[in-house]
C-alpha cells in the first residue's frame, strides 16, 4: 500500500512539473499573432459565371514573422 502511494505521488509530481514547464515555455516565446479585422464577407448575388473577388486583410500583431502556409475556403 505504501509503495502505491509513493508511486502515485511520483506520477502526479511528474505530470504537474511537465505541465508547468510547457506552460512557462509557451509564455516565454512570443510569436506572431494573426488578426483579421474582417472575419466574414458575403458576396452579393451575381450572374452565374461572373468572376467575383474580395481581399481579406491579415495583420500581424505579434513580434514574430507571420507565415501563412495554408489557406482553405469554406
């Protein structure tokens, strides 16, 4: 019974130490932050086959370089 208690205490301390270190690491390294002033846009009704276009502005409010690696339409 005593061995189980010691093992449980050891596992809990390892878990909390790992979680604390990860949280501290994430806070210590500030990176880029994408900000979208316009998050949604609806095109007006157009005739089929008409080309429509809209530019979305993306701003970087973080100190790091913002790299956009993939864009998906929805």
